[in-house]
């Protein structure tokens, strides 16, 4: 998450950009990238796009326009959880379900052989 002083600086830059007159594209690419980085971090923590736009002092529609269609929805975004994969040992038994049938207690090599024969 952005540090409080970085967040404050970003809010000041957003406020300054919003005060500018002229073309609609008041937010340069660098500022937009920083805004999106904070927005994705906050939404990964469970905040909505609307809450993030309020926190940053940014128009809801502006932020939602920069996000993919599904990311701007009111529903909370799921958190990303790292997963560590472990190598499966062949002595473990495997449960295999195929078309409503269930086979249990096979070794991984047996499952591979079964699948080869079912082709």
C-alpha cells in the first residue's frame, strides 16, 4: 500500500490536475499510472472503486473509465493469495472423477495409465 505521505502527495497532484482548464485529458500518463497503482492496491484490500475514487478526490466515472469494465463494479474485488505448489509424491492416493464415476486409491502412475486406456 502507498505510504501516507505518498498518498497525500498523489491527492495534491490530483486536486491540481482537476483545477486545470482546457482539454478533458488533464491527467498525464505518469499520474494516471500512479492513480491506477493505488486503486488496484486498495481494491485488492477489499475497497470498491467508488470508495477509492472518494479517497483520492477523483471522479468515480474517471476512475471507472480507466479500469477494466468488471473492476469498477461495486462488488468487492477478491484478494490475490499466493499459493505454493508442492511436488506430488507418487505414493499418495488419487481421487479421480470422470463423467459421474469416481475412482479412489490409485497411484498417480495408475491414473495416467487409466487415462491412456480410456482414450
